[in-house]
């Protein structure tokens, strides 16, 4: 037995097994793909309606129709990755603790956090990933080919975009695993999931909309304390670059902060997870 | 007659006590429900900022916030969590048999359960609702007129009944399909966007506006909120209330008919 398991091969096995499981009910798989894409399309319709009545989100923020659709595509990409890889597993953690199934995960000669974060993959959620990609490409084509103020796309932007999308996924994952690990202490965490849903709700819009007496502290809180606002905003600004006409906003300080925030979130969630494991008292014995 | 009334009274009381067990969770849950609206409000604030304060489809920014809060009230009346899927599950598991044997009517029994649920919900939820409305009082144009208030309350009662019979009818389709989750998905999808709790339906361009007007979905959220805001007045108001009552009657009859034929079609699965 090798002292260190080959994590990548284990992951591939997980992915393969999940795919086999989903393909057993392939009609169900297709229906799930279609229904999640339909939700997204309805959502798109909602934003089309908004842009029927306005040219941009916020006064001179630069978030015009296609910039915002690139933003929306980024939301779809980040959320679909989180939903495909981490959501089905984190949902199960409280169940693992309640039934004592966590015992078996702890006994396996592999990192427990890795095992219980990636065991199942919901392939049908990746349908939204494809939809997001189509929307992103469509928006980029619109922005680069328009007559007025066209966007010039640097290859480096694309590389950075991918990097920051992954940072966003890592931040959301950290938040999710930390929240579900607390179910070891609380026994049940249903309301925590609602909490997770509500807090990521804030990440879905450009950060410029949080303005005013209530909005500015909220933006500050969701950027620096619970960094959900930078999850989508930073990659979307890098690719669509809605710079306000006075040219004052630059994404780079925030992008630098994102790297630090990602690392800090991962470390903090790892710490929470391991601390909660230490207080785990098996339910089955 | 009296014993019948006593039976129904007892059902209502039991259901009410059942619902009041988790009142703390209830109150907190109600406050949490306002959270998604916060982002919506910021979104519309940004849209109005881009329009430089112009009205949008006859709504000012303040109207929008007030509209959102009022649709929360309407949704609290019309939403029936788990009703359709519950009925379908009872049909599938064979539990529905008890309504065939006992002298209790399924639609009446479940309706009382929902009335009790809503009564319990409002006894506990009034406080968080009152708190939010008090904090946001600046967004309202003032108290609605007596007519608007009376019509609003009537439309809320009707929207509760509409929500109940509509979802009960969907659940009763389970006599034929057994599994109604795909049907429910389609219903949820349309009611989420077209009942008006995402945006006031006046925003829709033609021909969508007319199409949405023809569906009963607008009475689940848009109509009561718009009435309470004083956006619908005079003959339009009377006409709207009549159509809403018509839809209630339609779905009540539909649910009856589905129940009538469904029980004849039913072949008692389960033990």
C-alpha cells in the first residue's frame, strides 16, 4: 500500500462512478439538464425585461446590457461548478453526522475533507455551465464587434478570468464546507443552508449597486468580512471591464485582495472543518 | 348539522395546535424571507439611478419597494408549500383511502388545515411583518383608501382560495400520473416569473402583457399588491375582483371534478 493515495485518480473514480449512476437514468438526467437551463433562460428573460427599460445597471457604472450579460454568464459558470462538485456532498454532511456514516469516512486512508467534499458529482448541473459559456461568448462577440466603444480582449484577460473564476469557486466552497461542518456542533443545519442561500444571493449583482447609507456598509461587509461579492465581480470586471467614464475604478487592487481572500478562506475553512471533526462523537457507537 | 360543525371545528383546532409548536423557528424564518428582497431593492435602486429618477411603467422607486413588500403579504396568503406534492404522495402511498372510508371530505379537510396554517402563521408572523413595514414606512404613499383597503383584503382572501384550489387540482392530477413533480416544476417556473413577485407586471411589453393578463397567476401576487398600492381603481378594480372570483370558482370546480373522476379511476396502491 502506498503511503500517500493518488488523489487525482481517486477523484477520477468518483467522477466516473457519478457519471455511471446518472446515466442509469438517462431520461431523468436529460430532464434535469433541461429544467435547470429553463430556469436560467427565464432569469435571462427577467434581465432582458430590465434592459428593455434601462440602458445600464446604475448611473454611469458601465454595466450596460452586454457587460451585465457577461457578468450573468460568470455567475452561471461559478454557481454551476459549485453545484456540480460540492453542493451534493455538503448537503449530505449533516446526514453523515446524524447517521454516524462519518465513521466510515474517517477510517479511510485518505484526507477526510477531500473524501466527503468530492464523493458525488452532479453532472446535470454542468448543463448550466455550457449555457453560461454560450452566453459569455455571445456577450463577448457583441462587445468586441460593436461600433461604439468596442472591447479589446487581451489573451491575458482570458487566463486571468479562468483563474479568478476558480478563486470564486474556492471562496464559495470554503463558505459551504465551513457552514456544513458546523452541523457537527449543532446536530442539524437546515437554517444554515438557508443562510448560505441568502448570503450568496448578494454575489449575484454588480457591487456598484450597493450604495448609500445601508448599501455601503453592506458592500464593505460582503467584500472584506464574508467575501461573497468578489466571487463574481472580479472575474466579470476583468473580462467585461466596465470602467466608469471618469476612469477612476480599477479592478487590480480588488483582484490582488481576491487572491489573499481566497487563500484565507481556504485556510479558515480547513481549520473550521478539522476543529469540528475533533468534537465529533460518533452517533452509531 | 351541529355535530358536523363540531367535527370541522375540532380539525381546525388540532391543525392550529400542530402549527404553533415551532413558533420561534417560524418568526425567524419570516424575517429571513425578507433578505432576498434586499438585493432586489438595491438592483431596482440602480436601475432607477440609471434612469435618472424617471418613473418606470408608472412606478417610482418608492412604489417599487412598497410593491415588493406588499407582494410578500400576497405570497404569504397564496403560497401553499407542499400541498400538491402532499396530495400526490397520499395518492401514491394509498393513504388517500382514509378519505374514501371516513365521512370526511379531502378538499374540505386540507382546506381547514391550510386555514389553520395561515392563521397560525399570521399570529406569529405579524410581528416581523409589522417591524419591516414600520421600518419601511417612508416608501409607502400613505395608508390606502378605505375602498382600496377593503378590496385589497377581499383580493387577499380570494388569492388564498385561488392558491389552494389551483395547487389542490395540480395534486389531484396524481390520480392519473402518480408523480406530478414535473408538472409542479412547470407551474413553479411560470408562477415564479409571471405571478408578479419578481417585478410589477405592468413592466411587460406587448404582447406579453396581454398574455399574462389572461392567466390566473397574476392574482397570486401582482393583483392584491397593486390594489393595496392604489394602482388599480374604479371599474378595473371591480372587473379584476370578479375575474379573480371566477378563477377561484373555476379551480374549485376543477378540483371537485378531478376528485370525483380520480376516485373512480383509483386502484388503491399500498397496503
